[in-house]
């Protein structure tokens, strides 16, 4: 182990310069892989970070070396003070990005542009209207689909997040690749991951190998071009020769990328999670409201970070349902 020299460096020498902030636990969709079928008990508003507290914590992280902030949810755009939050964060020397379900993002295009947001991750798990309603329990496909093109026209770097689930949308892999033929988007296939209440089991996950096997049935090895990955990238990136867009595979389950992790998460109620799969959290909001220095809490949290997936080091541990119920549901962590 490496003795850390900085509060955002863990004992494995990983420097964390990427902060993901969940603005809300609420969402206007009900995707089962994210939200339990029966919903979740929402944190009372008084226990959520307000805009000023969120900015103060974010500023501390930026002062300690964070240079990238992504806003997530729930659905971040359902928060009424989203414009205030984004405008204040835009004063910090960071690259700002956002993950959204795309339902209402067209209302914020001018604001996003003005605040320097250039990359938008938009969640869309199917290109089929009926299937969209089955997955999300809402009938917003046309709106989301139209908004993808509005974002492209506005010159955003658009990434389309697709959570693949066996027997649900794994038959659309090639359809999504074909979407990149005409349009300059980056489709990201994400392995279905386990969280509290989403009825995960390993058999539902479409693995990296299975995705690649599917691709090889439709494209030659010469047509499939392996692209260089950016430092700390979570995706293995590809494109088809001659296509305008690209695609990537995020293989958290079958081929994790923990060695280069540079991410830390802040939940909407001010809890620091040093890993997506961590069952432990560190309360930053309560001591912040008490006027205390939260830096020692941040450093302790980083020193407690496991080498791999919150301590789920083996397939047996990762596949054990008991391990997942101790974590939050995805909607209460932040996408």
C-alpha cells in the first residue's frame, strides 16, 4: 500500500479528481434497474443539501484537486433550483457534465450552454416505444428521442447510456450501433449492476464478451476499430469504420476497472461514498451545518476505500444477494 500524501488519494495511490453529485432522489421515470418496484422512502427535504451547502462542499473538493464534476440524480432536472446550482458550480474551475433521462433537457439547453456544459449523458435503454414504456413505466420515448437530436444540433457531446438486460433489450445491440452510423453520438453499453431492490442476478447481465460476440456476428474484425481510452475511462471504446459515432462497453460486473478509479460520489443528502458499491458512507452535511471542518472526514473516507468494488473482490461475493441489500438503491446513490 502507498502512504497517501493528499486527502483525495487513497492507500492504493489512486488520486480522485472526479466528483459525482446527486442533486435529488426523485425521478420522473421508474426504471426497475434503478428504482425498486415499490419505490423508495425519500429523504425529507430538510435533510438534503441545499444549493449553498452543495456549492460549499463542491468548492472544498475543487480546492483539494477535483477538476471534473458530474451532476446526477434521480433526475437532476426535476430539482427546481437546478439553474441556481448549475450557475454557481460554473464559477468553479472544473469541467461540468450531467447525466439526465432527457425528458425535459430541452428546456435547459441555453442554460447548459451558458454554464459551459459540453458533455451530456442521456439514458435511453431501448429504441422501441413500447419497450421504453415497459422499462420506465412512462410514455416519454418520443420526447427523449427528439431531445437527442436537439442536443446534437446544439453541438453537445452526446453520450447515450444503455443498461443492457438479458431478455429485455439485449436484442437491440446492433440497432444502437447502427444509430451511430448517421449520428455523432457515443453509445455506452452498461452491464446491469446489483443494487438494493433491483432484483439483480448474474444471469440478467449481458457481459462484455457477449456484447463483443454479438458485434462479431454483424461486423468484420476490420470494420470494428478499437479506439484509445482516455485516462481513467470506464468504457472500452470502439467504432465501426465509416460511422459518424462511436460506442463503448462499461463492464463493471465482468471486467471491472477499479485500478484506475478516480471517482467519488456525494449523495443528495450529503453522504460521501468512496465507491459505487460501498456499503459505508460518511456524513458531510451534518458536520458542515455544525460549522466543523469536513476535510478530516473526507480523508478518512478515502483511506477506507477498498481496492475493488467496495470490498466485493470475488465473483462469489459479488453474486451474493445479501451483499447488495446493504447498499442503497441506484436512484438514491446517483447515476
